[in-house]
DNA sequence: CTGCTATTGATAATCATTCTCAGCACTTTC
DNA sequence: GAAAGTGCTGAGAATGATTATCAATAGCAG
C-alpha cells in the first residue's frame, strides 16, 4: 500500500499547476496528449482524484463535469472564478466561515461544511467583449 | 409557442413541492412511476429544467447529478442542506450577497453571481446515528 | 538483480442527461 | 363538431463524462 512516485502523476500535477484556472479532466488529458505525453485517460482521472483527496487540488462541479485546480495545500479558501476564461483567484472568507457555522447552528445542524464560489467576468474578458 | 398546461408538468411540480429536500431527476422519475404515473423520463427532465428556468425550482449539482427543489418564486436565497436525508431550509444571506459583490469588485470582476450552500447534519439525523 | 505489488492504460461498462421523431392532445377555425 | 395547426410526450438511441476491469508494466525494497 506504499504510494509510488510515477512520472504520470507528476505530469498531471505539473499540468494542473501551470494552469491559471479550473480545468476539466478531459481537457487536461487532451493537453497532456498534445504535448506529447502518452498518458492514459484513466490515469488522469485517478491522479486528479488523488490530488483532490490529499488536499493539493480543489474541485468543483459545473455543467455536469468536474473541474480541478491546484491550490495551496492545507489552507481553507474559496474561489473567484471568471466564467469566461476560467481565471481563478483564491479568496479568504473568514466572515463567511463564521456566518455558515452560525446559520447551521441556528437550525440545529451539526458538522457544517459549505460551498462558496463567486463567479464573474474578469477585467481582461470584459475588455474583449 | 404558447405554453400548455399538462398533467405531466403538474405531476412533476407536485412531486417536487411535496418533497422536503433536494431530489434528483432520476429519483423523482422513479417516485412518480411507483405511484402509478406513466410519465416518461424525458418529460421529467424537461419539466424540471422548465421549472428551474422559470424560477420555481432551485437546482444544484452534487456527485455528478443535478438535484432540484421547489422554492419560493422570485426571491433570491440560499440553502442549508442535510447531507444525510436531504432536508433543506431556505436561508437569507444579505451579508453574504454584499460580501460576494465586494470581493468581485475588489478583483476587477463584474457581473458577479455566486454559489453559496451550507451542508450539515440535521437534528433528526444526528439522533439516528 | 529479483520478486512483490502498486500503477498503468486500452477498452468496456455505467450513469445521468439530451436528442430524435413519430404519435398524441389541446386549441382554434370553419 | 370535425379538421387543421402545433406544442407535448415518451421510448429508445445517442452523447459525454466518469469508473471498472484486468493483463501488462514498472517502482521499490532486499
């Protein structure tokens, strides 16, 4: 059960972190393929869910597919995402954390977790339109 | 292009509003079928996306499927959802609205929208475990 | 180097969702 | 009330993303 280091996993990690925003597993696979890597689709999916499980990547669902992005490990944060180009900014939201916890408690809910993401058009995409 | 009133659409609307929490299209279809309705799967999907488009239902994505729920039309709100039984409480979040807007503006983003949902275990599900 | 076993990858299988299209059912018109 | 027009329905096919299968491969310890 020892975890092994393979070039495939590193390739996925690298491709993820060189991306500005959220990317789908499919497009990450295509990108790796086009850059000459003979990596397999199943492996990309496995690597991505591993990274997400270890806290090295964030994921969110959009339009029926999962998008992934490298994130700063160990920190809890949310995202501000351009809905046109996918550019993503990590944002702190202590106020929202506290709000979520208190709302949950008010209604008798325990073990609160939350999904908070903000979408918009980034400055660059605005100027293009 | 006039919209017609059919018993199928009403059946979906009824099944949605008699549910306590978010339901998937598939399970709504199964439930309707089991209660004797000969409705078709495609029709359930169509009715749900119509309702969502008209603002009579909210939707969210979870684990690769879309979940729907009847909501109070015309009002913007968020949800507190039991991750065990699906029980859902509509919550107001003016503070969060303002926060989202200002965060977007701070980073040069326009046309902000946001996804804010809080998950937890409801009081009832806690006592069961 | 050798053996053990986690990992890979081509492909099949799954699953939710959407599309297709012929038949059906409201509505309006005569 | 019958015929025509057209939106709606539903069974099944098509799609697209994700996961499972499983034999072959390749890290890693000794």
